[in-house]
């Protein structure tokens, strides 16, 4: 899984029928302190994550293992909202 | 999923029989403003997307979860045409 | 799918029994004009593609969706031989 | 599989129900000597690995092939704790 | 599939039970001449490949399509030992 920050939302009228009602958020991968890098990607949100939250995203067929994403053409899902990350015995990130 | 821009079309006479009648478009990944970067890739279009449209593409086995791509040797599919993207409370991209 | 150019062939006596009689070609990814870049990879050819041809390759489990590659330990297959590519309303590549 | 070093832990209250009770560790890929590089990723630990351990991680659908990760939205799992690595006839890494 | 060179071995006492008795080799991807580049990865060997051999590795779920790797948490397998590679009408690599 990747550590990522929720940075935005997408709106699409024309989409695969399996996606009706799904929330698709824009994320950027971060390091263990929550610092974002790289280009944005989009994941289905099943946990009501908010803008600015640090989350874990599962990719590929693993992204279809939730009740909401089963059999959908989605390849990334938010599987957890991070409370805190600990590295080297210290808190590297804590949700505000 | 990746945010990508439709930039072109492919024509192939010799192809796997499962692909007969499928529209294969050329795309380039973009950032959240619609600016393209990186090398082109090809995805099946099931939504009648047009050249210049910003779309979301699902990859890997997730690309085979639509009625049209099921059991086909395709690993990328256009799953949504983007109306607009919102980042940091502002519209970062809007379809013209 | 990736756009790629066929650049060579592989010969292996010792291989998984599911690969007996399979043609394994060496390819390099190209851009939309057919210009190759990056390191070579190997894909199963089920379409009798020739050296120099531009092709589309499907990857991952999608590479096992053809009659020939089913249940084989292969993760890339040539799914189409490209006739031409059109970008920006112009022909970017045409097979000779 | 990738060679990786365990560098930290994650804590999440809000998560997919299939992840209840799962230990999610932060790792960084290493070379054959155990030197870390690149950005962190997160994997499920089923082997009680410790901080500082060098491990092997399996990715994608292969990460769901353990008794603990089956049917979960996880795409990386620690499948082995490395005792030592041998390269060029010499021990390149040995667990302390 | 990737062209790769076998450079070493791994030893792990603590591992997933599905891996008991499996040989896990360290590889580095190579180009078509056998020149290695990039960081090492680990694949299951089912063909008794030797150190220094050039091999083809299949990745992802395709790595679980051999009799030995079925249902195992492994995402890369050696599927062929290369005898020679031919590029541009010339032998680019030949096994010694």
C-alpha cells in the first residue's frame, strides 16, 4: 500500500455504470512524514476521508476487495485513514 | 486510476479476436490541471470519449471489469470522462 | 497497453512446460511516432508479428486472456499489430 | 518480490473491516546489502517482523495469498524475514 | 517478462508456510546484451537456474501460474533460462 494525501475531488457525469454514486478522490503519494511528492492519482473512497487526510491506498486487483468496489473497473481504493505514523521510535506524522 | 488526456487513435487490422470492434485510444497521463506528461499509453474506450477529453483510466485486471472488456487481453480502460477537478477548494480543471 | 517495437527474438531450451512452442519476442516501448526508448522486455507473440513491427502489448493478468497464453506464466502478450497511429489529426506512424 | 527494511508502524482507527487486527508496517526497499532507497510503502506483517529487519515483500494479488490476507484490500505482504543474502559468493547481508 | 541475471541467493528461516523448500534467487534486470542495471529483486526458481545465468521472469499473478508457485505469496518466477538473444539479425547474448 502507499501512503497518500487527499488533495481534491473529481466529478464525472459520463462514467461506467458500476461507478454510480462512488466518491473518487485525487491523491498524491507522500513519505512517512506526510510530505507529498509525484503526480496525482485517483482512488475510490469508502471511508469518508476528508481533504488533507493522510490515507493508505491499495492498488490493482486488491482495490476491488471491498464491498463497495467489488467487480468495479477501479484499481485503487482508500483502505485506511492514518492516525499516526511512527518511524525510528518517534512519531513522524500525527493527524491533527 | 490515472488522470489522462486523449490524444489520438490506433488502427490495427491484425489483432486478437476478442478486440474486434473495440476503440483503442492513445492517452497521456496528466496532472490535476490537465497538463500532460510522460509517454503515451493505449486504453479501450467504452464511453465514446473524444480527442482532448480528460478521462480516468483503470489499469491491470481492473481494466477488464466492464461489460465490454471482460475476458479481453486489455489492461487499461477509460472508466470516466472528467467534468471537472477540484483541488485546494478551487477548480483545477473544467471541461470546455 | 503499451506501444512497442519488436526488436529481437529469444531462444530458451530450459523453460516452463506451459511455454513449449511459444514465440517470445524482445520489444522496446515507443512513443506515438514509433521512436523506441527505455529497456527491452519480452512478450508472447500470438499474431506472427515481425521484427520492426509496431505492436500493442497487454500486461499482467491481461496478458493471459488469449487462447494461447491462458494459464501460462507469462505477463505480456502482443495483442495487436499497429497499422497506423493518428495524433492531433495527423498520421504519427504508418506501417511500411 | 522486493528486498525491504522495516522502518516503522502505522496506526489507523478508521479502516476497512477486513483489516481489523492486522499489523501494517512501513518499509523501504533496499539493495542486496540492506541499504535502503526510495520512498516508503506499507505491507501487512504476518510473521511478526521487527523494526530494522530485512524482509521480502510480495505485491499485488500475490499479497493476498496468505491465510491472513485472503480477500483483504491489501496489495503487499511480508512473506519472509531474511537471515542472510549471498551475492558473488560472499555474504552481502546477515541478520544481527 | 523481464530479462534478468541471477546474482545471488536468499536464506530465510521465518517465512510463509507456502514457501517451504522454495529456492528464492536475487536477480537484476538486464538489457538485451545481458548488461545488468537497476536494483535487485527476488524470484522463485523452478528451473534450477545457476548464478550468472540470464533468465526470463514473469511478474504479478502470472508468477503463480507454475505448478510450484500456485497459491503462494510470490509475485515473480523464473520461467525460462535464456540460451541466446538475437537483436537486429545478430546474436546479442549467448550463454557460455
